[in-house]
C-alpha cells in the first residue's frame, strides 16, 4: 500500500488527522490521540501513546510490506494485531464520527 492508500483507508475507517498523522482517539476524550500512524517517506510506523504521554513505536514497515486485506479490512504487515482491543477502538472511533455527523445541519 502507498502512503495515500493507507491514509484513505484510515480516514474511511474512523481515524482522523491529528498533528498530520492518521490517529485514533480515546472514546471518552475525542481530542486526545492514543494510536497513530506516522507516515514517513519510505516507511510507516504504528505508535501508541503511553499513560505518561510519550509515544512508543509498536511496529513499522516499508510501504511495500503493508498489503490490503479485503477479507478482514485491516492492512496486514503493520502490526495492528499487536495492539490489544484495536478493532474495538477503531469501531468506537468510527461510530463516534458517524453519530457526531447526525447532529450537524446538512
């Protein structure tokens, strides 16, 4: 996957851009990112924010190693499976964004 493809996938699945990175937020604090993808020139890094506020790299891979998985919907090769409750967090963020748009005038 390319940088643009990863960004498009993330934004379509509940992630939002924060500080230039696709990020997932805390369900009870949608202004604070706790998971982010740092998109660099040749690699993408997956980082998790520690309770002390410091970002920790969980995994990283060259774009060529990250492949779309149409069966499960989550790109393979980046280590999303290393984050406990990742799918629940992603679903919660996506639901929050959908429901937030209901209250806005069209």
